[in-house]
C-alpha cells in the first residue's frame, strides 16, 4: 500500500535516501534490474527511482571524484537550520550547510560525533518516500558505531520522539561496527531495502556486477545481507521476520 504522500514525516524519521554514483546510467541498469525501479529525470542531473509510480530513492552523479560512492539516509525535520545547529551543539559536524533544492525542500549533510554522515530534509514540494516497507523500497537504517551508548545519547537527544516517544515506530537502529564489519571500518549508516528472499536477491546482485560484503545473517528485525552495487556503493537487503 502506498504511503499518504501528503502526510509529513515527523522529525527524526528516515524520509529519503540517495546514492552518489560515478555513472548514473550504470546505476539505473543495476537498480532497475535488482528492484524493478523505473526512473525519471529530476533536479541537477539526478534521477528519481520509482516503484509502482511512487518515488522511493534518487541516484545522483558525483560532482567530485574524491567523494565517496555511497547511499545516504535523510531524516525529516521541519527546520533544517535549527536541526543543523543542534547537531553542532551536540558534538557533530555540519558538512554541507542547509541549502534549498529547487522547490522540493531544503537539505543539509551532517555527521554525528563519531563521523557517521547523514542527511537532513526539510520538505516543501517533495515530502519524501512515496512508498516504504515494501519489497524494493526503504525498510531500515542501521548505524554502525564504535560506541553505541554514546550514539543512543546523541540521536536520542536529536530525535527523541521518533526513537522513544509513545507513538514511535523507529526505522533506525544502532549496532557496533565490529558486529558485522572489520573493527577498523569507520562508523557509518547502512541503508536497508526490503526484499522477499534475501538469498535469492544476493544472487541477482552478483549477476548484475555487485558483490556480497556480508552473507545473510539474523538480526532482531529480520534477515540481512550487506552488498555493494556495481560501482561500490554499499547497502543492505532485509527479509523481514514473518509473524
């Protein structure tokens, strides 16, 4: 079922994801083959990915080859400027100050105190995901941190209602980097897309030129595999626990 796009995502709720890629056309072939996404031109040479006609992600061309090839998760906010200030005050960094994106909204890139990068999105014409929690759409964001207690304190302060409020249904978890990755891996967010069959999907990833970083493993929120696309951007596929 499609989300009601007129409804706003509350502050601290993951509301959008994008991938910064060297080759957007190659990205369209990979993700179109993997998730069945269709694409249309969007702002600044990027493309929107759609599932059943609704926006689910964006693919953008890297403007600087030194930038990482990554998926970024964006958290909703009614005031990106104020939230960026709160990130700074809590020990994080502002990588890209709040900037309007045409008539779509205002975006910023920030980090937590350990350096994990995430985005802020203050919506205007683009509220965020049109569909989520369905196969081929956003399902979860996991922060892999060195100090999970410190992460809980930082994000709990920023996004208390979204994470711990009485009506909270968080799509955002925290885990130790060493649970899945080598200990030297920097702290980072890992975007998860829902799939019906994790094992089958990673075979498609391989066939499309991607690779498997971590074969399927069990978590409290489902079965997960960590993969990269054919250009090196990491993401996860999540098969939800039934029942």
